[in-house]
């Protein structure tokens, strides 16, 4: 199941004017969700993969959309900046954050493991203050990736972001 949540600017966090955050619930089960998320992301052309958690400070990326797959544990995240929305995630869930979307970890289990990645030809920067005019222009111009990191050519961002470019 997918849920789209649109965020307005929140203080210094720009969020994304065109594309909503997509929350995917229980897209994977099994013992090695980390490997399964990595394989799924790669299959759909997403790269720059990493394994870690989510930073405990508000930040956003101006040069890339980001997928976060929760491979283990659980967490409460603040999405959309300081005045955003708390979202609880657990192993098997995923979040697709369009460029500019603020996010931070409020609390997490000790075993939290997140697999992250980015669309082809996009590389994340780490922004912790109001975007410059140049950064805002990049956020505003980043288009829709050819494939959803989980659903491929149909579903996910291909349906929920379509018509918003």
C-alpha cells in the first residue's frame, strides 16, 4: 500500500512543491531485507546505495530524490521539517523523499538499519539551512525518475508523481 503526503515549505526546509512523499508499507518481508532492498533498488536503476540509519538532525537533499528502505528495527521520523509530520516506520517499510524534503530521526530501536539510494545520475548533498536560489532551482527542476525504486515502471512515483512535472 502506498500513501502520498504533500508538504509545504516549513521554515528553512523547502520540501518539494511538486512531488509528494510516498510511504510504502510492508513492501518486503523475510530474513534479509537489507539485501532484498538493495537488489530491488538496483533492479530499478537506483544507485549510490548505502546502509546506515537516519540522521538525528533536520536536513534535506537539493540534488537528489532519496529512497529509504527500513531493513531492520523501527523508528519515529519527522518528515517535512520541524513543523512536518511524525511518521512511524518499521522493518519492511520504505519512504520516497523528493528532493528538498526535510527529514530526521526522532527515536529508533537499536537495531535500526536503513538502506538508502538515489535515482540514476543523482547524488545527494547534505543541506541544513535555507536553500540558496541555485539549490532551490535544482529542487524545482529535478524530474520524475524513469522507474520507481520499488515498483519499476508502474506504480509508486510513476503514478503518484505523474502529471506533476
